[in-house]
C-alpha cells in the first residue's frame, strides 16, 4: 500500500474516532467543588460526566424522564465525610435544554408542602436531599449512609454548587404568567411531552387553582406561532366533537374560545390567543372559567 493511501486512512480514522465526553463538555466537571462541598466533606476521586447514551448507568430507571426536557450532560461527584467514611453525599448537576426545561424536571420532584430554600431560582430541602434549579441547570444532592443529615450541610453544598453556575436566578416567563392569586403557589409543573396525555398538546405548564371555592386545574401551552396554536386548537376541537359533550365555540379566527365536557377531565374552557393556548379543566361549569382565562390572557398580552 502506498504511503499516501496509508496517510489518508489514518486521517479518516482520526476524524471518525468518537470524541470523549470530557473533551466535549469538560467545563461541567468544574461546577462541582473539587476541594469539598461542606466542612468535613471531601470529594472522592473526581467528578464524572454522563451523556444521553450513558445516563442509564447513573440513574437507571429514571433516565427516560430527563430526555424530553432537553437533557445534555450530567456532572456528578461523591463527597465522603472525614469522620464517618460510610456517609456519602452525591451531588448531581444536570444541564438541560433551557431554563423552562430545568424548571420542568425540578417540578417533577417538588411537593407543595416542601421546606423551601433560597438557592438558585427555587429549591427545597429535607433530611435526605436538596434540589434546586438555576438557569438551565437542575441540581440534585442526596445523602447515603443516613436519612437524617443536617440541613446546614445540604445548604452549604448547594450554595457551593450554585456559585459555580450562571447567576441567573429568574423563573421562566411562562411561569410568571401564572402568578395570580387563584393559582396554588408551587403547584405548577412543566410537562415537556403530551400535556394532559394528549399528543396534540405538545408541551405546557399545568397548575392547581381555586375558582369560586372549587379546585380546578389551569394550563398554558406555548406554541411557536399563531398558526401552530390554531392547528392545536383545531385538533382539540375535533376530538371534543367526537368524544366530548356540549361543545360551544365563540371568538374570531385569531382568538378562539371553546367550552365543553372533556371525556377525561370534565368541564373544560380553552382559549387560543396568538401563539398561546390557555385552558381550565375539571370545571363544574365550564363558562365560569372564562374570567380566569381572560385574566391570564391579559397578562400574556401585557408581557407580565
């Protein structure tokens, strides 16, 4: 084989060789404090990185939950207690697709009665774990070897990680729209795929709400354009005509309102405004939600 052919083959092999994950996103490892995350807690070995292909190796059984939220890479490190090596803290930092995605995966774990902490955009702590999100990152810190670690230790670890993340402590703009008195605070969840179990609702935020002493749920679906939103409403309308009851329509082509009885969620009121779809479900009287939906639409229009 001539020398030129051999050189070409070598170049092709180099170009086709897989790029190590550490080379692709080595900066993620630097987020985890190498010297220790709290007093008397030191890092064991070094931080490890996992991508979409290897995430199962770290959280087998949960990895599929992260993929719809734009998961890119996980940095993880284990910290050992100097006085009791049987006690470990595992700190995981997930880089998600966006701020909304980071909130979304975080909202899958939080509960409305959690003990809240001021780390990142929002966080909570218990005797066995701390979680928060900040910018496009979701942080999960857990202890093994005990179920009753001092909260001060979790807070110290969380703050040590937080200071290595982008300083953005804001919440997603879609979440801000839902900050009205009727919404049950901390009940909001971002579902990245098939909101309400319907494929045509590609993604969206859902939250509990109180309307006239009745507990209902409110949802907000952002689409890329007004035409895309209208297409989604058309699909829901067709579904309600076939499977629902008592459907009533009103509005114009760029602002459509539908009241009906959904076969899965009872009374529903939905309004499409621009590229957004706003709705309320589990209603005894679908038309009663019109004022609530109008209030949310007004916040969308004003950009609040």
